[in-house]
C-alpha cells in the first residue's frame, strides 16, 4: 500500500494499472505463513494487467498462490473503500478552506466552516460580561459625579446639539443612535479589528493648546474610555491631528485631507474649528457637510462629531438643526461645551472668563481632586484658559463623549447577545458579520450647503500634507529623481524639507506645567512643515498624482494665512506644469483657503505618457521668494 503526498491511502492513480505493494513486518509475516517460499517468481494474473509484487523479506520473494491472491484482493477492496472516504474528506476540506465550494450534505464540513467564522475567541460570553462590567462602571462613575448638578447630569452628558435617546431610537436604522450602536457592534465583533480609532481634525482647540497635552480632551477621553476596549481585548487609539493656526490652515483646506490627517479606517471622526467658523461663509456648514459625505466613503463609514467651544450652540440655528436632521442616519452630531455647563445649572457667564477656576459645583477635575500642589489643582479647575478650553472644560467634553460612546457599547452588547442566543446561524445572517454596504454618491441625500461638484463624489479627496502630525494615507507623493517614470529624470530636483524651528518643551504649554510636570506629558506634536526652494538652482520638484475623479489639483503654501498670492499667483518666477505642459497662470485662483491656489479646476482622470499624471513645480531665475509647499490636494 502506497501512501502518497495527497494522503491517498491506496493508490497514486485512480485508473487501473500496475500496483506496487509494500508491507510492514507484521503484514508480511501473516502472508508468508500462508505461502510457500520461492525465489524470483513473477506470475501473470488472469483477466487483469500485470501486477508486480515485491516483498521486503530477507529470505526472498513469495509465490502468489490462489489463497494469497484472495487474501490480497479482500485487503485491497477494504483499503480502496477507506481510500475513497479519506480522499473525499480531504478534497472537501481543501475546497471549503479555499472558499470556492461547499460540499452539499457534508454537515461536518459545514459546521467546521461556521465555527471558523464565529468570533467566540474574541467575543465569548465571558468577554462580553467583562466589557459590560467595565462599561457599567464607567457610566456609574459619571452618573455619580454629575449628580451634584441639580440632577441635570444626564442633560449635560446626553444633551448634544441633537440630543441622544438610545432607548427610543436604537432600533431605528435612520437614527444617529442606530449608527453609533452599529459602529460599536462591528468593531467589537470583527475578528480582524483590534484597535478602535477616533480621528480628530481641527485647530489649536483640538490640539489642546495652552494646556499640558495630558490635560486635553483626547488624553482625558483615552484614560476614561480605554478600559472598556481593554476588556474587549482591544486598544483605543485617538489620533489627534489638531494644529495651531500659525501655519495658515483652517477647516476650508484641512477637510480635504481627512484621510491623510487621520487614518482612513477610523471609526469616529471629530471636527473642531469653532473660532474659524465664526464669520465664515455659511458658518462652516459647507465644510462639515462635505466631511460627513466624504467620511461615508471610507472603509468604516465613521460618524462625524463636531465640537463647539464658543458661545451658543449649533442647535440655536435653524440651518444647523436641518443639517443634523439631514445626516441623522449617518451619525452626524455636535457637542457644545458651554451649553453643557449651562444645562447643569450654571447661570453665571463669569465661569467662561479666561482663567476662571471652577463652575458653580466643581472646583477642579476628578483627577485634580487628588492633586497636592494647590497651584496645579487650581490650574486643572480652569474651564477656559483664554479662548482655549482648560482641563475642566476639556473634562466636560471627554465625559460627554465617553458617556455616549459607552452607552452605545452597552446597547451593542445587548443586541449581540440577543443575536447569538436566538440565531444559531448568526455568523451568516447578522448584518454585523457582513461587510458594510458600499456607499456611492447616489446613495447619499442631495447636498444642502456644499458644492455638489466637489462633495457629491464616489471617492474622498486625496491630500499630501507635509504638516505635523498626520496618521493616514498620502494621496500625491514626491517622485524620486532617479525613478524611471519621473518625466524629468536626470534633471536637478533639489527642493528641501522644511520644519518650522520650535522649542517643543515650551510650545503652547503653561509655565506652571512646564515647571512641575514631565515635558513628555505636555509636548504638542503639531508643527508647520513642507518642502521649500528659493532659487532656480534647486531645480524642480515632481509630484506623482493619484487617481482622480474630477481632476482638481490645488497646492497650499506655508507658513501664513495669505501666502498664495506672493508665492504663486503674483510670482512670475513660479512655474507649474502638468504632464509636461506649462499651466496658464491666468486660470489659477485662490481655493479653498487664502494660503492655497487651484492650479487645475477639471481635467478629468487623464494620464501622461508615463501612466500617472505628474505635477512639476519649479522656480525660474529672478525669484526672490522662499516658496514652501505644505499641501497638494487632489480630487
């Protein structure tokens, strides 16, 4: 009997033919006992093809008598039957694991396939209970902490611009509550996801300036909320791409960089440009609506939550209420910090004066209560440093977000348990185990404020953002000078990296915190950066552009709010070409922010002779500007 590499126990070829039989000592002894010993015997078996029988036996070969042949025939019939079953089992295993075919009626294999897809190793009953315990502990902690606010704690924590009501709306697929529960459930269930990501884009408020970084709302939220994800054997990661206004950026250009500033696979996106939106056209509604629409084209289709820290709230304006309602099904909402304090019974506007310590009920943060240094304790009780929130103000933000997200997790666990208990085929029938339905532009409602040309698309914008920090995917890229596809290979390409000089241990950190805390706790990573050139001798810089739906190309300068004109529009020594064709300066315009210029408004998804489109920038002799490029935006 030959056992081949395919685990077939009786043959290497299923068609009739020569069979070589090799036996172990025990099998050989039983046959030898029934056969006379002879040497060099070869018999022809009547009615079949020749069979060569070789016995590994010290005394020689044996004669194939009728009795021996009958015994061999019986053994072969039994072994071939076993071989068929083993081969069938092995083949069905291979086919199922390859994902190409399921054997009808093969219950063993169907069960194996289902077991493989069950996420029990990630979300067992024990783990679900551990997550619930941690989540309920968090909710209990916050409920107790906010009781002092005239029993208005839940109003403060749940009273977002569009108030949350999970009990009534968690099963309504058109509600923000359903969207958030679905987001949590998918993250908990997905066996390939071990990190829950919250991505933050915004200004210095989002960065947390005028504080120690340890005290900004992202750090407080991470400390508050991480335990829930740890219980799920996952990690909470908050990517803070907030950046000060000194680089000249705003919501107008940074929303185009959402999938580079934060990871494309984020689960929730935070947006905060309160003071930039004041006085802006449409109050930032166009940019926020664009962001909501573009994020639904990302892998996890994250809800967008906007943070407002100024006077009033989004909900005070009819247009804002309409926008929340318009994108309710996509989870869009906003939280207003000052409004939350007011809902808790704080009626004195004095608490929002810069440097004021405490509100009507609390004089410091929860972790500040254990602080022995009285100056640090007071510092932690600041609601607003100036226009920037202080630690107590940021605690309000972190608590509200942590409370809502944890409530959504508890409802997700309840629904997951119910599904597991009531549907033995939950791994194939439950929507949570299936990929998210793909969203294209026609699935989204008609835009209310944003330009449909740009915000109603099938893929989000691409962005190459040199500024710091970024966490995601770069759209355009610098083509290596020696790349065979670089259209200017062999020519000088000597633009240099630029990072604004900065005393990182002092940058936007209060003096008290600089004095008494570990600098690593406080340092902010945001900074201006780019690529620069000041003379024609530095040659060109070539950008390989990504696939584009519209063919819009814009570049931004650094560092200042209105550098587009001196760098680009009015600098006759600055030249840009696309795929070898010099672009006509007369067609350029300021867009989408004063530091940026739109070089191409629409050229379609064109390619060059090199396959990709290439944007090339250079300075001509006579240039006197030190030109710094911070962004390349494509759409």
